[in-house]
């Protein structure tokens, strides 16, 4: 057992919740980073006095723990090679596609696995150093799956929770992983293993039973030493009231009007907002829309599709290829179907402040969210939170975790282009009363199940875990 620190709640995640930026005058500062995990956890960290362990971005530079905007941050350094092998390699070119239904082919490289183990060990060691005796440690996501057991080996006194932000695949896919057993054993170091959906939890429990051979009963796994591990569903959400307040602000209201004006005051604005990722189904969505313009269902004088694609993982090959494909599609569609000052698709490969996101959500009549597979998808919940006047239609993939809660959306199968076209047309021509009925129901769900409830729910359960008595040593 290593010496302990003083933090009662420790978050372990691949990234720190801030990015380093260099101002024009050369000074370094930290800025809150975009992305699902950060949007979800920042409010929780403010309530609990905690420490956050993560990679600050960049390579090789050792940074001391620091406090930024009231958050205690503990940087973990990665070498350039580790970024390549652990982050871009094993995390984003092996696990990410494998866990997302193999929508891209996962690459299995033994040296990437070695780097994954090494980096997970380093994170576990940092967590062991900063956690107070008996503290709660909440480990996040697919980059950190070995941390729970590594941390338990160092600090058996801790209460350890793990939450997976992406889908957990069925055995038929997971079993491709050459290191499947080690990953399961890594996760079993936690007291609670959380997923967005009950299906993910069931996949995990079944794999533990068949691959590792532990006893299971419903959502409970019992290890040979008697320690219980619970697998459960904890669907993540957003800070709904915060988003709504932002959407109601005069600045955002003005900006939403300005956006529509800049688009030429069209009758109808469709919107997509995604990290530029092959799981998000941007390509089939834009193709479906382009066909609707080509066949005359929509006229570029009256309707525009705004697609924001936030740059992401630009050094991973698969992401570069996908960016080229989408660039080509948008270029062709606008070249063939656009008119002067009236592109069919207004495509923005850029990242924006939150206020601008809220203004875009306000400016849109139809939000189109069509991932091939998505753990949850927060964008659609943000859109719903911003529609305080109960209008606005949502077209949502049935393969997004959010579809389980937002069943009043126009649900689509992103592999079915004709089905998507039909749903977009239905949403565009729906009776306003129907749109309001659906939006009201979705707003109720999003406001009642917000991120605070998600985090408190998980942490309350973790807090209630009874510490195991240390085993009696026989001489
Ligand atoms: C993973 C899982 C799960 C995006 N562009 C900008 C920006 N964003 C924000 C959105 C939203 C978040 O990033 C994206 O979250 P998603 O949930 O849609 O998707 P992932 O990044 O893939 O997140 C996902 C999530 O983890 C949480 O568990 O839901 O399934 O894949 O909040 O608004 N924010 C700003 N500028 C941008 O340009 N400010």
C-alpha cells in the first residue's frame, strides 16, 4: 500500500478538463476544453472538493499539480511515443472502433497494448498518491480500463468507481480483442462499473461470467475473495437549466437571429453538430439531405443545412480519410446544387464557444443527430434544453444511447438513407402541435434527469460501498 494524500474525491480521466493555450503575446494559460466528459463532470467537481488527474496535452513536459479556476488539477505526463501508442493507437484506433460496433476496422498492435498498460499504471500511481484514506476514486472511460485493478492493488482502502462513456460491445465483438481477459480483470478492480445503458452492463456481466468464470447474479458479480462488483446503467446528461439560461440570454437570442439573417433568412434551418468522427454518421446524413435537395423536396432558397464538425483526433489515419470524404461530399453537393449565396450545406470545420453552440441550437428548426453508434450523445440533449418555447424538431439515430430516453424524437436508422430522408421530411412538414407535443415530453425528460442527478446517483452508490475487511493472514 502506498502513502495516501488528502483528496476525498479523485477523478481519473484521460484528459484534464483544461487545454493549454498560448496567447498572442506568448503567455501560457489554461482554457476549459470542449467534449462530452468535461461538459458532464465540471459541475460535479465544483460541488465536491476534489482532485482531477489527467493528461494536460502536449508531450514530455513534467508539470506540477496546480489549481485552475477553483479545480485541483494533477497532470500526468505522456511521451510523444505514448501519445502515439497509448492514445492515438490503442485508445483511438483499437478500442474506439471495436466498442462502436466495428464501424471502422480496429487495429490490434502488441506494442500499443504495452503502452496502454504502462500509461494506466502511471495514472493509477498518481491516484494512489493523491487519494485520502478511504476516499472515492471515480475512473473514467475506455482509455483507463486497467486503472481500477492497478489502483486497488496499491490502495485496497479506496472505494473505486468506473464509468464507461462509450458503448460496451457484445461478446461477439469484444472477443476480438487479444487482451480481452486483462481488460475485464482491470475493470473488476472497481466496486461499481457504470455504463450508459442496461445493455452495456449486461454485455459486461455476461463476458465476466463466460471469459473470467466469476459467479454472477443479475447485475452483481462476486469475485473469488467474496468482494462484490456491481454493473449498472447510469445514463449521463447535461446541466439542463444552465443551458436553458444561456439560451434565454439576450446575447444568445440576438446571435441566433443574426445567424438566421446571415444564412439569408431561410424558411427552414437544419443543424448537425458533432466532433468530426466516423461514428457520428455525418456522411450518410448529408447524403440523405443532398438527395432531398436534388429531388426538389427542399429548395436551397428556402432551406439550408448547417453542419458544424469540430476538429478531432486529426493525427489518426481513419479520421483524416473521413475528413477528406466529407470535404468531397460537401464540395460536390454545393457545386451541383448550390446557388450564389445559397449553399445547400453550410459546412463549418471549426470549434466554437458554448454561447455560439446555444445560438445555433436556437437558430435551428430541425436538429439532425444520426450516429451509427454513440454511447449517449449530449448534443441532442443540449438542443432540447435550449428549446424553451417547446418548438424545434429532433431527428435522432436509434443507435444513440439518448434514443432510449428521447423516444419522442423522429427516430431513424442511419444505415437506411431512404428512412432518414422520410423522417427528415416528416419532421419538416409536421404539424406545429405535434412538434410541441414531442418537444415538451423530451424537455421533461432532460430537465428531470440532468447531469447532477447522474453524478450524485453514481457517487452516492459508490459512497455506500462497504469496505472489505482485510483478509486474515495465516502464518
Ligand atoms: C462521449 C461519447 C457521450 C462539440 N463541439 C463543440 C462543443 N462540443 C460539445 C457538445 C457536447 C460535447 O462536446 C459532445 O458530446 P457528445 O456526447 O455529443 O459526444 P462525444 O464527444 O463523442 O462524447 C458520447 C459523452 O462522451 C458523454 O458521456 O454522450 O456518446 O461518445 O457537449 O456541445 N462545445 C463547444 N464548442 C464546440 O465546437 N463549446
